[in-house]
C-alpha cells in the first residue's frame, strides 16, 4: 500500500497557514485607536476654547479696571468687529508697529519708537535715506517704501484714520540751509505720497529746529471724530 503521509501533511500545512491571523491587523487596530483618541482630544480642546460673550465681557471689564488708560473698543466688547484697530487697542498697537516695521526693514539706520502705544509712532532717519543727496528728488530705491506708506495712510478702518506728520530739521542758527533745503524737500515728500494715493488730509509736512538733515515722521492713529493736530509732538 502507498504511503499517503506526505500529501496529507502538505494539505494539513496549507490549512494551518490559511487559518493564521494577519499580523498587520494589530497595527491597523492600534492606529485606528490612536486616531480616535486624537479626535476625542481635539473635540474636547475645541469645546474648552469656545469663548462665550459673558467670558469676553468679564475679561474686558477686568482689563479696564486694571489699566485705566487702556481703551477698549466697543466693537471688541460687543464682538461686532473682531479685527477692530481703533486708537489705544492691542490691534492698533500692532497696526502702527506694522508701519514702523516698513522703515526698520527698508532703512537700516531708521529709529522706530512707539511714543504712545496704539496712538503715536515716531520714526527718525537721515534725509539722505529718502532723498538723493543734494536734491529734493526721492531716491528710486525708496519708491517701494513710499508706496507702502501711502497704502497704510489710505487703508483706514471705519471710525478711525492714520495721519502722518513729516518734520524736516533745520539748524538752530540763522545760517540758511544748503539747497534744496528742508522746505523744498518736505513739499516734495508730501506731493509724492499724495500722488501715490495717500489722502491729502492725512499728510502734513513741516520744519522744526534740530540737527540739519534729519527727518522725523510721526504716525498717529486717531478716531474719526477726534480733532486734527491734537496731542502731537
């Protein structure tokens, strides 16, 4: 009689191997469990971070009591405009800082100071950083800076406006300045900004005593109903 052993054993081995569990199933179950755990975590995190009107008003009220000079925009309190930037708010501070960063990036020697955060920003720089030396012509490599400053003056939110006072220094003595002089340069700067789109009513130029060849730019953020030239330095 022929021995059936080898064929029987081969058949048995095939059945045994076909009944084994897939070793990758455990990894898939583990990954699904991890994804479900992360989903639950983010759902809980989102639920905890949802701000209610009551909580917002409580925090704003606390800020007003703690900082008497800090102005809370009513649009922030009532959540009618979440990106309001009226004078004195945190958003206003960021907006004026953005204007200052234009000069800090474009002009390495510019000195930027927040005189009154959210209200008044001061930029100091040599006149030759804006004008071609010995002329009243703006430097061609500063045109991009002029464009961005004009855009900042034009982009006013409802209920507010940004104004610029450009002050060019003249010496303390009675000796006349070398041509073209600060008066001519101040006029050229104002015309360039207005021609670039800045509102004429938002640009003021003038002369002040100081180091000849110096320029001081004052950017003010004001409420729409606030009188012009109030509180300037």
